C-alpha cells in the first residue's frame, strides 16, 4: 500500500509525500533494494544529489544478482554526479551502468 501511495504521489508531483511513503516502506522492508532505488530517484529529482547517490549505492549493496536494478542504480549515481559537477565520477558511473546492462 505504501508503494502504491508513493507511486500516486510521484504521478501527482508530490515528491515530499512520495519520499515519506518510501521511507515508511523501508522501515518495514529495509532489505528491499527496489525501494532504496525508488527513493534515490525521488531524491535525484529533488536535487538532493549526495543523498540520491548514497541511496542508490545502498540499493546496489542489496541488489546482488539483479543486474537490471544495479544498472539503473548506476544511472542514478551518474546523473547525481553530473548534476553535482563531478563529470569524471559521472562518466565512471555510466561505464559501470553499461557493464551491468550487457
């Protein structure tokens, strides 16, 4: 139910409420890599680049074996680094994303 609420909030551009719903979901399922990824995307859209990168890294640490999710996490990390002005780090993250999408 929390994930459905978060999805509705995202669609209606209420990112603060979506983030809060996902944070509650993480308290229930702290090892769910998908929720960590979703929250990372929201923080990216909120221009909270450091937090977005940290959340995507946490998702990667839980997503072993899920190459698609790991690739998407590296794309979030690349976007966060690029937005924060870390071009070299962004290129490195894009390369990692490509490795996982093969």
